[in-house]
C-alpha cells in the first residue's frame, strides 16, 4: 500500500486562490486514479474568513469549468509543516508569511514551494489576488492553476511513493 502524500495550498484568505487550487488538483488526481493516495487541503495565512465557504464569485467561475469548491476556510498553523509533505504558496507574500511561522527546514516535513515554480511554460510569479478585482481575475486564477495542475501531480508522483 503506497504511502499517502499530503499537499496544502496557501493563500491570504483561503476563499479564492487556494480553495481553487485544492479543487483543481483533486480533479487532476481523480483523472489519474491517484485521489485515494494524495490528500489535498488549503488554508490562509490570515484568519478573517475562517469557517467561510469559498467566495461565491470564485465558486461560480470554478463551477463553469466543472469544479465544485467545497472547502471551508481555515488558518495555516506551524503544525501544518509536520502534517504535509508539500506546501504551495500562491504568491510571494504568502511564501514570506509562511516562512515566518515555519519551523527550520531541518525540523519540518513539508517542502515549501512557490506555486509559479510549477508553471510549465513560465508565467507570473504570483497568482494575482482576485478578491478586489473584476470577474476576469477569477478566470485568470483558474487558467493558471489548470496550467500547473499536471506538474504538481507529477511532482507528487515523482518521488516513487505515488506511482
Ligand atoms: P485569497 O483572496 O487570498 O485568494 O483567498 C482573498 C480573500 C479575502 C481577502 C484577501 C484575499 N480579504 O482581505 O478579506
């Protein structure tokens, strides 16, 4: 029985970008038949929306592409660095905020990576926060995450624990 791998996506509010990454990666894993071997979760560096469903604008845009976003917001904790194998920050500020609460690399399980490092053809360093912008921002978030989903699934499979 292969070891379960755990991946956590982190943005600021955990109601737009990271719940979408959670939903899209889960769909990619289901296509590959890997969904029972990888746990996918998301969290926010901020706590303002704890307990909330994903933003209705984000859910609507995701639903139009066939993704059902079901997560409830929670705030990331230092313990997440022991529970997860991979933590993916959606932008550079999220990464900096995660570094502030992370245990030293030698004392944590999780590999901490910037989302854009998984974009196969390059692209923006940050997944832009769509919260205060217009409707195009939500579609752009989905475009970027769809582009990277296969590379993230490959990465999780690539160490031999998910074949
Ligand atoms: P997210 O977007 O980080 O992609 O979930 C945001 C949602 C809410 C807020 C900021 C960003 N906010 O300030 O309430």
